[in-house]
C-alpha cells in the first residue's frame, strides 16, 4: 500500500510538472520609458528606434511613459496590456507635445491612453478596449486629435475633462458604459471641442455632456445607446447649420417632406423636418434621416479630401476616379422600397454641373450649396443599384488652373529681373 501511495504521488508530481511546463507564463516587462534624449529604457524593450520613430516588435505587458516630444510611436498591431489596477496607465503622455500614437492595441489598464497638460497629440488607428477609462484628455490638454480609433468595452470610452479645442473624428465608440464623457468646463475652462463623423453605438450612455460647454457635435451616428445623451445642462451645438446638417439619431421619429433653412419648402432633402429634442437647452435642428458615411478619396498638396453620404441604404463599393471626374457607389436596400442618398462633395474635389445616373437611367438630383460643398439629394428604388456622379472639373485640373497663373507671374518676374541686370551692365 505504501509503495502504491508513493508511486501515485510520484506520478502526480510528474504529471503536474509536465502540465506546468506547457503553461505559457506571461511576465510583466516593467514600465518602459522613452527618455528625453530619445533612448528606450530598458534597452531590451521590444521597441525599435529609428531617429524619432519608434516601432513595436512585440507585445508589452506593462506600460509606456513617453518623456520626449515630436515622436511617432507605431504599435504595428502589437498590444500594451496592463494589470487593470487603479491608477495604472497603458501609455502615459503627460506634458507631451506633438506625439503620434498609432496602430496599438491598448487594453486592461485603468487609463488606457493618458494625456495631462498635453497638446498637438495625434491618436489614430488604435484599438482601445477593456480599460476603466479608454482615452483620457485631462486638465489643460488642448489641440489633440483622436481619429479612426476603435474604442470598445471600456467603462468610459473617451473622457475630456478640463481640456479644450480637441477633435474626435471618425472613431468607432461602441459597447462602453459611457461612450464619450465631456467634462470640459472645470473651473471656467471652456470646451470648444469638436465631435464629428463618429459612430457612437450600443453604449449605456452615448454622450455624457453634463460638464461640457460650447462643444460642436455634428455628423455623428448615435445608434441604439440606452441613453443617447445624458446630463446636457450646458448648451452645446448639435448641428452644423443648413444645408450641412446635424447627427443621425436611431430613435428620431420625424419625417422628411420639406427642405430649406426653415424646413418649410416642398421636397425632401435627407434632413428631418422637425428638431431632435435633447433637453430644454439642447436640440439638433437638422437631424439626418439616415446614417452618416464618410470616404477618404485621397490627398492633394497635403490636404485630405472626403466624400460624405447620408443614406437609409447600405453603401458599398465606393470609388472616386479623378481622371474620369467620377464618383460611383452601390446602394442596397430591401426590394420594393425607396431609398435616398445625400452626397456631400467638396467643389474643389469635383466641380459641377453634375450628371447623375442610377444604373443606366439619368436622374435629376436636388442640389444645394454652402459655397464650399455641393449637396446632391436623389432617391431610387431598391434592391441594389449603382449610382454615378459625373462632374465637370476635378482637383488636379483645379490645381493646374491655379498653378498656371503663378507660373506665368514667376516667369514674368524673372524676365523683369533679367532685363534690369542687362540694363545695369550696359
């Protein structure tokens, strides 16, 4: 019996040892610091440096403190994963200026990405998930940009507190307790931040703007949040005027039979005829009748251009062909239904007059303009249709029109200088 017991114990020990050897144990790397002189501490950290460009080469199981300005940190798809303990910071950008954070997954920290007295920081193309507070812009952080991030599964997705002039653009903010918390007006600090082209969906609270002040909130999709807006006791601005419009609200129950600045002219325009009421101080005067879609069509002279489409259909296969002066896309909806598209085109990108086709049928859209953009509204029967918008001028042609006179002026000046030199030599 003793021999059996000893043998069994030995087998259990060997078995547990073998099982333990197969367990992948992740140890914290310790806090990594990018020091003021640009060095990475510790030097064994999985970060490759090339001048002021830093690229991850593996996941980081702790936090990063950045103490150098004017740097770009590219996560290259790797993660910064913390312990979720109170006060921990995944990426600490306190007191930083002109830092870019991109392509990082930031997870399981108390503060995922932490800005304090920070300015001109760009946070773009990151996944921020399962943190207490995903991204915090805190106390005198200003002129920062959050764009194209996926912010999901946090207690609070984005917190803007005691800060101003920040921009949230084209982010997906979903499945958080609070999507965006605006608490900018701390001790007299005015908000003046801009939220546009974001999808804020399936959060317990979409936007909590109880402490915000004078923030611009327009061209967002607010979809199926348990409470779309909470705590709006200070006046914000919820639209960009007419004809640009406001936000898409999934619970808006208004109709679209009218158009115009006062929504009293006959004909639809993709904007609701009545306001979306938030509270006594806040309303969206021009709620959109379909979700807001935005497409980056390219950059010229370091300026990025977009085409925006508001539609109650699904938009796919978007394309801008500059050589053909053509915008095309597919619209898909339930058969035997009528859908609408409201397309916003920068007049420099593609100038009119415009010709519009749905499949092989020419149609006449209604067109309004604010001087910078043209807004084309048209309807079509579903199921799937191809829409084409053909312009008269396109952006390289526009630039050549500008460049040619400048070239002629430069040539004339050169001739004048040359002649003066010849006269002086004579």
